[in-house]
């Protein structure tokens, strides 16, 4: 299968630069120049308006609208969800309209030159500049800058700098807070009602409320640089604004800054007056600093972040840039400030995928946070505890007990209305259990387990114990009628990934239960009492784990992805013309499921996540079977292949897949970056370098390191948090070095040798 | 599994009688008292209006409204249909409102006694009578009568007879033609626009048009018995009416008759003026006869129909009545006048199942028509030829060639929007092939084959040849990712029923192709040319038939319903509490598919349809395996079990299932008769008596007879059309007799002996 890079941005170590405007990629650029700060996110759209192809996007994390799902009465079935929800496209708080004479600036129709758009990943600043030649004959350089504060519900900042290069002119500038934003995934519906607005000479405020969910967003803007301008307040149904006019003589300049403070409420019913009052109070408290002061503070904060998070690759500028971009976007999307939030498939860069959190939080994203920001990793797990009620209720709806975590969700209730995914993909709960296990082992923090982790594990086991069934032929335990991680086989029985992950959840839970009873009797009693654990349950879980069906060809040792998989008709993927990808768009839906090819790793994912449980020979045999059958129609696919390939010595394949992972969005490999960034697969890119070439493994007792430097690379350097210390791994040709750069000594396995690593460099 | 009769109607040989009104069964009665004449159908609702539970229903066969299916953009997939359609609830042409003083007659609020509702199956007349005690103190007997003419687009007739038993009164009667009828399956939407209406002193006309499909219905009414009444025309958006007032003195009577002639157009765009003119013209031509004259003609027509169609059972009044009811409703629903129409799941008694035609036309309904009205059987097959274009297009949509017949349809395009049925149930085309084979063999009419049958067979084979795949393990041919006749297993591979039926389609087609080439070279050349048959195709079909996967346990000889079926977890159906039925309403959808129980016969259906291909031992073994696993959640299920049980000597089971089949609706076994009659399963009841106790087989070279009279029965008598003659079979204890009652001698197999049967009784 051929994936082709579409590179149009400059390759630079720290910058994402679009040199000259590419209107045919307008929406791709909007995605790529997105900014976020966990609390809110904004696409890189043209704030002055644009008549061409665009998808304005401004999001507040967790703020969603509900949808009642229409079902024809004769064809609605029990257990299918009746209500869904999706992140709301909220408030265009950068809203500007600029006119000179009777010409409104619009890059589809206005004359302009020297266009450049740059995001500086060192500071989180995005700037866009061009020279506008007005119909009136003036030439005006305009530079738009924006950044989002890093910190608790921090403000957003915008600067608009005008410079008349030649010719005099009068500019009329409309500055607004605008909730009249279309919901693109809901046929451009306007979802907001705005019961309160206000405008004064230098500030705006507006309150938006969603009709069905009742969620509320207060947004305020304070402007600097309007002195001497004529200012008129304007108001529309979902808009509060100021119309500003000023003259600019040749050589003259004016800079307008905007500081935006927002406050959200996601706990309806929302009291409009109370939210308004709280919003104003927070605006006053948080919006004091001006653009320059806030920017300086932010740049310093980012410098501190990069200190730990950065990964250096020398000798491979494209991957260096791609990887940094992934780290930058991941950190922006989520850094653990609020445990009621989570990482979403597209971060805060799009409505697509509805702002949902999926099972890749635990299987793909967690390592980035565990090794860079362990508190954020714990927040991610706490989210599963906060949303436990939804998982318990969902299991009951499906006639099961325990906790059945949703396939996609914001608030913890199942939001995936495509039942063949929402109802059949039962592997999410096992991923949560895996996340708890992984976190606890790597961080050594047993606190989460004592507080909530064991409770989740018990409820998860209970779900699988009641969802599973027994084979009448072999007496094995397993799961009939599921969809595994590979979504190109549906309604299969005994999917390997699902069965293996559930088996491990059973085993780890039984083991942890015993450890808790010994070490923390009080927590044990409290949790067991709360869950109402019956004496016989752990024993049945042990039995079910021991008798779990795990299909494997006795001759070749190759694992069978599900019952009957080896009898699925074979298709050579090389015979599929590239223009038929993605298959979802080009093939009849049903035909996708009729063959032995797979969408993304399933058996191989289990082999990666639980690598220590499999030999190198097993990995090799299964890689060679499944890799040629994989379509990679999930963006989560290449990184897992790269990591496994690196581990079994397939260096070319490892590098090829790595490239697809780091630059998936920058080079739009999947032709859908316009829909938003593949944020969770960026976490896959992180894993790719650290677990792949970086050679780390974190599924044993101690973290282990066995790096493999690609031939072209001169140096690879990354840092990981391990049990309270920060360890730096530096790999150069023929030499690997580990050292602690912060905190006390830690025990690591370096090329199979358990080693105590200190601040002094250890070569291995 | 426990199915319980809910009997509330009298058991009488020729009448369906509700003695005293049963408001709790109001909608069940509406279904049971439905009348139809193939052209139109009407539920047994109270024409005077009713404030209680009701579902008014009036249908014109084939007149449907379209629906564009809403799909969330991110979740619509290729190959899924985008447009559906469903029969339109059309015109309440019996519409009456009756008032005395300020009291409007309504059986929810008015005082009444002596209620009786009766359908006389000998004549097709439905009458309803009661005595109304008005608030004004008068007692008025009202008798409503209705019947539908049998014949080409024949009129409907209504009589309303008033008799003042005591007290004087003035009655105000509103007589209307009313398109303001809710579409119950579309959230009570009003679907009709009425661009033209007219009213005169004794007649009404109105034209309704459907907004999306453009189908049009013209309805006219001529009244008799209005002499001396004050008559005022009234009009509303979708209504044309006459308000009539007359006085009734104690002992006085008045009878109002209505003759309704309708004309429909299903070929948009419909010219409103042309349809109006044509409607008036037909009204004048067809509406001349009054109620009594038309009734006499109709009663004579029904007498002629019963002469052939009736089946007599002596010694079992309940089954005698139930069976006659099935024959009556089947004949009403369809008798072959128009080959663009077909039998629908609920006849013309409901919107439920959307007026669609399914695969049971060929597998269940065809025998009733072949053996009673061969021309109608041929019309049913012609329907598949008329709708071939839709089947060809559907195959292309699914990346296949040939003809893929829809799961449910009116106009030949797929209407089933539940993709797991519409897309996965690929067995419909094989049923069509089976129908062609069955018809040709039984009737000896090769004309349909020469005209169109071979063309259909070739296109059907082409579909299966391109839909099928090869097993990489065994080299067998088969069908992956299907749903079989048993709808409780989804996305299975190599469903036995599907594979077996497709194999037979291949074999029969190859055989027929050779016969055509020899016997009818011209037709052969024409059809092969039209289809563009490639030389190699028949050979590949032979190979695919020969290598078709047909799973069977080598030890027990039991057929495996699909790959891996014997490994499906087992559930003892006796452990499922009766209140959990139907499972679709009480179980999570997914859970239905996780077990080895089945919804309806699948393997057993193949064994019945192709009985000659299996030994008695095979039938016994498979019956004993599958019967205890069958939920019978399809109304098509009991009759097949009864027939097989009769053939293998399980007399009690045969009688038990027979009872469920004949009285399914009369006794509301499935608790859903309110949604309409199970018309196609009534054809199953016909098969049940003729193939079951009647012992007929029609899948060999000659029809064969081997009756088994149940102990309680004193006599069974049925008549069948065989190759132009009508044969009567009469079975009494210890004695069976065959004779030709019309036409020349025919060859039959009587208890395994080939016999020429003539007008003289042959005992066997």
C-alpha cells in the first residue's frame, strides 16, 4: 500500500512555516496552525474572514452539545444508544473584519504579497503577515499574532499590527466575539443562544448557551491600542462587537491587542447570571497582563516544558521537525490540569471525531504523559474513575455487570452511535485496566490504585466475566460477537487482542487484589465493600483467564486474529489501486470485511503492549504474517509497526513507518488533515521514537533500554521521568549513555543489565 | 419456548365474528377485519371515527412515498442505500361522522349495545352493527357494511343503514374522502397534497399527490340514499365532503350507500389534470352498479374462487376457520392481476413492514398461487423481470455483477435501510431462481423461461459468482460476511441455506441453459446475446457449484449452519422467561447474536425446499438438532417445522406448529397482529396443510402425495392445479383418494407409485 507525503511546509527545527499562501490547502493549514492550551483550542483560520474554503474552529474542552438519535421505530433495537454528544464549535474570539474604503480585506479577492504564516514551537506563538495592496492604492503590512496562555484556564491573546508602507488610508476594523459559528458536522447548524452581551469602549463580553446540553461559555475581550479611534458598539443575535475606525498615514503604524478570558460551565442547569458574574470576575483577575507581558511569561513556561519534553534527532531534519510538532501538539492538547478532561482523537483542532476520547488514551497516549508529566498521566486515569458511573450503566444496558467503558465519549457515556463500533468494541475496558497497570508499574505510584484503581479493575473484570461465554466445543472461555482493535473484521469471535487484554486484566487484578489485601488492608476493605465483591469472583476470573481462548497455529506458531481468520479469503494488497484508498470512501462497506486484510495492528498491538510476554521469534513470525495484510487505515497503525520492526531488526521498515508517524499531518499522508490533527496518533509517534529506535521497554519490572540508532542519524537524545527522577538517554553511533539529570539514582535495565543510574553518565 | 393463543373471536367455519366490542384489542381487530382486492386494502377501522386506540389504514397497492435517509456525514458508508420507500397510508374513503344533537357518535364515549362485527369469508362482506342510545334518548340501530369488488381495479362499497328503534331524532352525517390520514410509521406525518377536489349533491372527488415520490391517487364517491336530505359541500386541505342532515322518526329507516372508484398513477411526474380526467372517466364507467347489484356479482365471484381454493378439514373447527382465513386473506392481497405488484409481508393491512415484498414471495407464497392460480404465480415471477434493472444496479453498487435482488422493496430498488439486513442477506436472488425452477417444473409452463426466466437465472448466477470467494484453507467456494435465512446470526461465513440455494441456482441454470440451446435456439440466442454471456461463465458456475462449501459434521451428519456455528455458546431456550419474548424488544440487540439459537429455520428450510435431495434420516437428525434451538421469532417459522415434523412422523409437534401457523393472527400468537396481518406466513399455513398433512411434494419430477391424517381429523380435502388440470385430494381415516375434477388426466406420484389420475377416483 502506497502512502505518499504531500509536503508544502518548510523543514526547520523549531518552526512550522508556510511561505506564500496555499489556498488549495487552506483547511489543511488551518489544522496544522492550530493552537491549544488544554482548556481551549483554536484552528489556524484567518481571523479577518475568508471567502474561500475554510472551517473556522474554536473549542472549549469538554463543552458539548447533545443529540437525540433519530431511529425509525421499527428498526431501533435495545442496547443501542439513544443520545449522543459532540464537542461544540463555540466562539470565534479572534473575530476581526477590516475594510479600507469600500474594500473588505479578504485573501480570496484582495491583492496581497509576502504572505507568511509561522508557528514557533519554542513559544507557542503563531504569526501571519502579508502586505495588502488596497484598491485605494495604499500598501499596508498586517501582522496577526496569537498565542494561548499555558496555565489554569489561561487567556488567549491576539495582536494585529498595521503599518502603512505607502499611501494614506482610513481603516475600519470590526472586533467581535462571535458565537454565530457553524457546526460543520451538523450541517452548519448554529447551536448557540446568547442571552447576555455587553460592550464598552475597550471591552466586550458575551455569554453563549447550548440548547440541549445546557453547557455555557462566557467570553470576554479587553482591547489595548484603540486610543484615538472612533469606537461604536455593535450587537447581533450571537455576536458582540466594536466597530473601530482610524486613519493611517504613509509610514504610520497601529497595533491593537486583545486579551480574551473565558469561563465555562459544564454542569447544567447553568445559572446565566451567576456565570456572567463569575466570568466578569475572572476576566478582571486573569486578564490584567498585556500581550507582551503575557508572552514573555508564556515563552518562559514553554522553555521549561521543552527542557523535559524535547527529543533531539541529529541528522534527520524532517523527522526532527515532525517529532517536535507531535510533542508540541500533544502538550497543547492535554497536560493534566483538569481530570474531568481527556485527550481527544483530534485534540482541540476540529469537530471531527466529535471531541471524543477513545481507547487510545491508555494504549497510545499514556506513555507520553507517564514519561514527561506523571501527574497528567494520573489525571487521565482519574478521568476513568470520574466517569465510572457511565461505564457501570452501560454494562447494565448490555445485560452485563461491572464497567463497560465507552468507545467514544466526552462525559463518560457512550457517544458512538454507529452500533457496530459502539456496541461491538468491548476492548476499551481492558485498555483502561492496562493503563492502570502500566502507570502503576512505571511510576511506582500505588496511590491511584489505593484511591480508585482497584475499584476500576474489579468492575472491569466483572464486566468481562459476565460478557464472556464458554465454547461448547473446547470448553474455553472467550468473547463472541465483537470487533477487535482491527476494525476491518466485524462480529467476530475470540478476537486475539480482546481476549489477550481481558486475560491480562483478570490476572493483574487478581494479583493486585492479593497485594492490596496484604499491604493496604483498609483500602482493600473499603473498595471490596463498595464494589460488593463476592468471595467467589476472583476465583472465577482466574479460571476464565486460564481458560481464555488464544488461537495460534500449532505448526507455524502464528497467532490467529479471531476464530476462522486463517480461512478468510486472501487479497494481495499490492493489487489494490492507490486511488481506492481510503477503502471506507471507495469500497462498498461490506466488502471491506470479506478479506484477510486488516485496518490496523491487532495481534501486533498485543505483542507490543505486552512485549515481554512474547519471544523475538514470535514477534518476527507474526510481524511477517500481519504486516503485509495491514492497510494502515488507522493513523494509529504505522508507529506500532515501526516499533516492532525496530525490535526485530527490520530497520528500513522501521524508518519508513516512523516517517509516516512523525509527519502524518505535516505531510498529510492520509489526505484528511483538513478534518483536524491526528492528536492521539502523535502519541504513537512519541512511542515510536522512544520505544522504537530509543529501545525503551516499560512492560517489565524495570524500564529497560536497548537503542538502535538509524544509520542516517548522528544523535538521538530523550528524557524520561522514572519514579521521580528524570533520566536522559543519549544515543550516538556506537555509543549509548544514560544519566539522571534531576532527582535521585534510579534502577534501569541497560541492554539487559540491571544498572543503577546516577547523575554520572553510564555508557552502555 | 411458549407461544400462547389469545382467542377472543368466535370459532365458526366461514365467519370471523367479534361478539361485543373488545376495546383492548381494537387495533388487533382492525387488522383482522381488513379487506383487500389486490388493488386496494382497508383496515377494519370504525369509519365513524373513534377516540380510542386505533390505526386507520387505507392503502393502494404499490403507491409509496420516498424517504431520503439521513446519515451523519462521518458515518455514512458506500453501498448503503440513500433512499428508501414505503407504502403510503392514503385515503380514508369510508370517512363518516355522525351526530345527533350535540353528541357525535364515538364508541369511546357514546352509549351503545348489541355490538357485533362480522366478516363473511364466503362473500368478502364485512358488517358491523350496534344500537346507539343517544344522549337525546333515541335508540338507533346502525349497520355498517363494506366490501371491495374483485376484479381489475374494482370499486369499494359502503352501506350505512340507520333504524330508529324508538325516539325521534335529527341526524347530521358527514361523508368524506379524506387524505388527512397520518402515516403512523413516520411519526404521524401527513404526506399528501390535494391539488384538486370537487363536490356535488351526490358525489365527491379528490386527488392526492405524494410530495417526494410524486405518486398520485384519484378517489371518487357516488352516494345513493340521500334523497330528501339537506346536503352541504365541505372542503378542507386534504378533504372533500358532504354534510348531510335528515330526520328519523321512531321506526324510521334510512340507508346511505357509497360507491368508491379510485385511479392511481405510480409513474411520476403525474399530470394532475390528466389523472383527474381519467379518474372521472373511470368513475363513470366502473361505478354504475349500486351496492346490491355489485354485492351479488361479488358473492358469485367469491363462490367461484372458493370452488378451487377452499380446503376442507372435518373434525377440527379451529384450524378449519384459521386455514380458511389464511386462504381468504391471501387471495384478497394478491391474485395476479398486475405483474408490477407483488405480495407484501402484511398484505394491504398495514404500513408496518412498509408494504415491501421480500424473499418469501418465492419461498413461501408461490405454491399457493401455483396450485390455485398459475397465472398469478407467473405474474409474481414477471415482477422480478420487471424489476431486474434495480437488481442489476444494486449488484453494481456492491461491486458485483449480475442481479442482486433486494431484501425488501416495492419498486425493485432496495428499501431496507437497516444495512445488516439489506446488505448482508444475499440469499434473495437464489430464492428467485428457486421460484423460477419450482414454477417451471410444477406448471410445465416453459413460456416464462423462454421469455425472461433464463435471463434472470443468468444474471443471478453472475451475481453469486462475483460475490463469492475461495477459502484459502480448503479451496472451497462460498460466501463470506452474510446473514442467512436465520437472522439471529450476522456477518457469518458460508451460511448453509445461502450456499446450498446458490449451488442449486448454479446447477439449475447450467442445466436449463443446455436445454434451451437444444430446444429453443432462438430464445437462447436472444437471451445470451442480451446478457452478454461469456463462453467461460457456465463452466465457472459448474465449478463453483461443485466446490461449494456445505458444512456437515462428519460423525453425526448434522449440517452446520455456518462456519463455526457448532462452537457458538449454547443456551437452553427453556431457561428464557416467556416475558423476554420477542427478544428484539427485550434483549440488547447484540446479545441476540451470541448464542446457538436461531430465529427461524435455515438448514431446515433448505431441507424442506429441496426435500428430495435429503434422506429421511438426514431430516430427522437435523430437525432434532435445530428444532430445540429455534425461537420462531419469524412468523414464517412454525409452518416449516410442522411440515418437516409431519414427514418424519412427529405428529404432535406437527399439529402444534400447524395450529400456530393457521391461527397466528386470529389468536395473536406473536402479540403484534395490531401491526397488520402476517400475510406471507399465511402462505406458510397453506403449505403447511398441503405439504404437511396433505403429504404433497413438488420438488421432484412429478408432484407426489403421501398424506398423513391427524388422529382428530375426519376428513381433509384440497384441490391443486397441476399442468392445466385441477386435482382433488381427499383424505379420510385409512383412505386417500385422488381425482381430476377439471381438465385432462395428469401423472402424479401417489405413495411412491407413478399413477395417471383421471376424473375417476383413484384410491391410494
